[in-house]
């Protein structure tokens, strides 16, 4: 019972109102793996790295239960590099540099030993690349979740439409849900997206929480009110990792359990933003996670006798 | 056991992406009264109206349990008039016209028969006016809640500071909480505001829900995801009316019960935005309110066994 995480492994340069890091490990698969590793092992990584990816970072992930069998190592190129700067409200960021490097040639290959994985998380990549991963699975995973971004919505809508018909869960942010459907109302957008394929839809709203849609049902998880959001980089991927990690651990893909998975994902994301990059995710333990989840229960729990 | 609502009674002209109304009843006290009337009677209104305020609107409010004994009627002037236009995202609006009319001379007088009211809601007015109301209460109400706005924060901060030391609950939106404290983080802003006086703080975030702070405790209520927000005018005042109405009905001002009051307020606000002005509030009944509150329970309720 394991989880495949397909996605980028990278180095980032990040500037926020609280400081900067010139070079820190990042990428969707890294964040998702750190988050999911608290719930399930192994995390079967499918990614590509360059000659600059440090052995210490590989060992740190392996110690958390990540398998690198599906990670291609390219000797003569550098890892994917992204640089961005956040403004005071942390909801907007400017991308300063995007050097695809090894990611430009990424042709994911699923190792034979990953074939029994029942849970598949497709991080943001070209939809055709995401499709090729699903095509390599000899037995369809019980649950396939995917992320995407506005760039693919505007440039690869045909592949994206095909892909949406193949997955169970789509995770996007509110702007992407609107762009994908042309609907401003998230309720209307959700209905259209579920008609495109995914039975479950997660709409991430950053500091404003996340919505889970399934048929006519809807669930809302708040973001934890924090003193400071130090660095939001990777929060969405961390959310996805916590979500999939909880589902893989419990082996229960009902709507009821997905609600809980959304809370777990939100809890993991609330750790992610407390330090730069995945620094905070590297250090948390089970007790801290339990405490954090209790804070979410307190945050939304109320008693009511109907009038 | 009754509730005093102090605030404007007005006519509004409203334009949204879904249509327009050239003249529709409005004002903080009107919205709060319609919302609170589902939970408590009488609603002791303290306001001022002009010669254009229609008898049919007065009768409609009286039928819901509003007392007009504290409403001054001015024969030779018109009622407060506000005109605004909303944009597609409904979070921003342009104020086109603000004719204070009778509101310019508003000197609220609390009738003797209102003196036994245990709950006092001070709608947005000059802080000195709000102070004068508290000063007229021979016995301090059990709970005093107040609203304010950015205009008073920038122009009447001295009176506002005095007032904040006299109330139990402050209700503001996120921008106002930030402006009042100079803190971007709502958690930090909340701490500073509670040091200014109010033991309870409600931060309204529109479509993103509302936060309740008390000491080191925090509670979050989402807004109901709606197909369309038709007209957000009055949603904040409706929220306040539902909140105070629930507290006055249950006579319980504990933090636990305030959580429930926040949900009730959110439910009432979710009705308000479904039609123009208070049109939807005028027609809802107990069964619809119960159904709506059940939707809020479903929206946030989850089960979790800690890992």
C-alpha cells in the first residue's frame, strides 16, 4: 500500500517580507513527499534531478521513507530552478526566474516495483506527461489525484481535457477553477469541472481555506489563522501530500474520509508556511501534527440546537 | 429580554452585475432588525427617518417585532440615502452617492421603555454618537456589541478609543482590523484590538467567512458557498443581527455560545445576499433557517481519529 508522487524536484530562490533564501530545496514532489511521509511509507517518487541536487537532500528524503528508484539523475544538467518574490499580502508573487533545466526533458518512467501503488498523485506538469504516467500503470490505481496550473489551461487544454477524464480528484486554486470553466461562482465552476471527469474537486483558496466538492456535497476546511505566514512556497503541494498521505494510510476513499484528508492537508500546509521552503516540514513530529489537528477541530467545532 | 439596535435606516440605490434597484429600503438597523427578529422580540430600534420613509416599510418591520418608539421621524427632511455599484467579484464596490439627510442631525434618544434591554447593538455611526447611547443606559446592558468603519478609524480615533474601552464585542471586517492596528496579520491585529477593550472580536471576511477571537481562543465560520452572490449590501449588518438575536434568545454570552451565534449570523447573511437589499430576509421562515444552519453543520463537520 504505497503512494506514487510524480512532480518536480527543484531548487528555489525565495524572497518574502521576512527574509530570503538564495537556494533552498523545493519542487512539488519534495513538498508532497515530506508531508505524506508522516502517514505512509514508502513514498514512491517519480521525478528528475540534475547534477547539483545534493546527496544530503536525497538522504533526508530517503530517511523519511522516500524511494528514489523512479527519480532520473542527469549528469550534465542542473535541476529545475525557480525564483520568486512575495508581497506583503502573500497572496501574490512575482516569478523572477524559471530555469526548466532537466525538467525540459522529463519523460517519467514508472519502475516495476511501483506498479502495486494504489494511490497516485500527479503534480503539476504538462498534461501529456501526466497522461503518460497513468498509461504506464498496469493496474489502475484506486485513486488518481492531479494538480495543474493556469499555464496548461491556456496552452494545453486538449490534453488537459483528456487527462481530466482519467482522474478521480482535481486539486486547483480558485483562480484556476475559474479559468478552467469561465465561471466566477466556485459552485458553478465545481459543477462544470466534475462534468469534465473528476468525481472529487478540491479548490484551494490559500489563507482562506479549501473546498471539497463531490456531487452535490460540499465541505470546507479553513486555513489555520497564523501570526505570520513566513513563506507560502509549497503550501499547495504540502496540502496535496497530506491529503494523499491520509487517504493512503486509511485506505478509505469515501467522501467522509476525504473531509478528514482535507483537514490533514490543511494542517500540513499550516506547518509549511511557518519557515522557508520545506524547513519546517523536515522537523515536525507526530505529536506536533496531532496538536495541530486538534487546533483545527477547535477552530470549527460548535454545538447548536436548532431554534 | 430584548435587543436594542442602533443604526441607520435608509434608502439605497444598488447596482450589481445581476441588475439594479433605484430605491430599496436599507440601513444597518433595518438589516439587523430583520435578521434578529427571527430569534427575539421586540427589536428596539433607535434610529432616524425622513418624510420619505414609507409607512409600509414601518409596518413590515413592526410585524416582525420591531418597536419604533426610539425612531425619530423628521417631517421636513429625507431619509439617509446611499448609492453603490458592485463589480464582478462582489468584494469591491464604488460608492456613488452618500446623502446623509436626517442622519446628519442624529442624536439618538433611548426611550424609558428600552432601559431594560440586556443586549445592545451599536451599528456604524460616529463613535461619539455610539458613546452617547451607552451613556444613556441606566443599567449597563449585559452585552454591548459595536460596528465601525474605516472612516471613523481615520477621522475619530480618539472617540473610537474611548468607545472600544466600553464595549464587549467589536465587529469589523479584515481591512478595518488591519487599519485599526497597523498589523497585517489578523492574529496580531486581534490581540491588539482586544487590548483596546473588547473581550470578543469578530472579523468579517465576506465570502471568506468570519473569525471570532476571545483571549487566546479562535473560532472560524465559513461563508456558505453560493451559486451566486446576488447583492452583498447589508450582509455584515444581517450577520450582526443574527449574531445578537441568537445571543439575546439564548441569554448565554459564553464563548461556546458565541461560536453558535457566529454560525447563525453567517446563515442569516447567506440569505441576505440571495436577493436585492433585505428582500430575501423579509420572506424567510424558521424552516428555511433550520435547513440553512444544517448546511453549515454539513459544511464543516468532520470525524477524525488522530494518527
